[in-house]
């Protein structure tokens, strides 16, 4: 583990918090897409060094034993809550399909197997410094990194380098959204187990490769789904929602929502954690199934007579 992480000149988009490669594009491709936005004042870029100098910090809170929520304060980029899911004593074999060091050299190659200890960093903070790295290390460290979808890439390569080049698993179907490539990136399809006992599964919807994290509590054995923007808890307990774009209020079709629900229908989900600290405390599998059907009925016009 190296030090001086807050001194990096790595650029990132100030609006979405996704790290970028130089030369910088005129506009961040992630924000230019219809699911995100470019501020009315125009594109803004920042650097890891500038964020560190601004007094930002990483707040870490245990949401349940073995699962920690990470949030950059003050709010940075999208403002997402990220999760460190730990598997006590776990050793992961970081083998998989490696992506090249640049978009021009993105051919796949088999990575060497490397045993690592630590947990899964699911969704990635748009901030890093020595204090943040030390705090995460004190809670078991990072063996692998997965962003649920491109909006959550954050500083994924910076966090990887802070933990001995921990592998960064990226959904192959969304790989064109990666703005900064490095040898740590591994492309996966469908489902992966970046850390023994902790899986990620593609469910689509928000992005074609949008994925959820699957972690089982060591205390009560309950399956916790890290839903990010794919399956998102809402204000009313026991319900979730599904969207193509949250900031721009773009819905999904009835078919798409039912597809998402079907891709987790085999799971005994108990609890669901969302991208912004929201939570479904119990009976998650029922919440997903019933919410998907309610959503599908509304967008398909089943209740138009009530309007």
C-alpha cells in the first residue's frame, strides 16, 4: 500500500466524479449521455490533488457487521454511497480477462493469478487520500473493486493502486464507458465472484451491464443486495424502483423492469442497500417482485383510468 494518494494529478469530472485520461475530452462522455447531465455553466474538471486540498474526507459508517458505507464529504460528484463488503479471512484469486492500458490497446489477455486478502469495494468513491486509504485498510482492505455501472466508476484505478493493484471488474458490455484504462481492469460477463463468497450479477436496465452486489451477512445469514441504481429502495419501506435516469426522471419499460426482476428472482434477498444510503430492511425478494409488477402495470397503462 502506497502513500501520498491525495497528491495525484489524476483528473476527474467534477460533475460525475469519474476519473479521466489525458488529453481530456471537451465534454465528459458520461455526463453528456442522456442519463446524466452537463451543468448549465459548462464542463468542469478537477484533480485528486485539488479535492484533497479542498478539505474533503471519506466518511465511513458500519451499516451492519461486515458491511461499511463510504461517502465523500462534502458531497462530491454524484454523491453516491459506496460499500466495503468484507469476507473475514477471505482470499481471492485475481484471475480473469485483462483489459489493455488504453482504449487503443484494449485487447484481452489472461491475467496472472494473485492471491489477495480483503473485501469488495462496490461502487467507488470519487475521492482518495492517505487518511481514506488507511481507514479502509483498518476495516480489512480491498481485494477487488466493482462499479455497478459507469456512473459509479469514480476513482477506480486510484483505489486499485492504493491496494496493490487490486483487480477492477468491469462489465464487458459497458466497457466502452471506461474513461481511463489500466492493467488492473478485468472484463466479466453475466456474473463474477471477485471475492470468495461475494458475487456481482448483471441485471441490466439502467445500463446494459448494470450489476448488483450479493453479500451474505455473517451474523444472521441474510442475503444483502447492493442495488445501486439498478434496484433502488425508495422512501416507503418495502418498495424499490427502477429507472433509466434518476436525475432526468427517465423511466424504463414494463418489459425492462420485469426483466430486471426476473434476473434476481432465484435469490433469497433479505435486505437491500441503495446508492444514497436508502435501505429496505427485510423481505427484499418480495419487495423487488411486487415493486416490479406495480411499476410495469403503471407504465403499461393499466391504471390510466385513475388519471
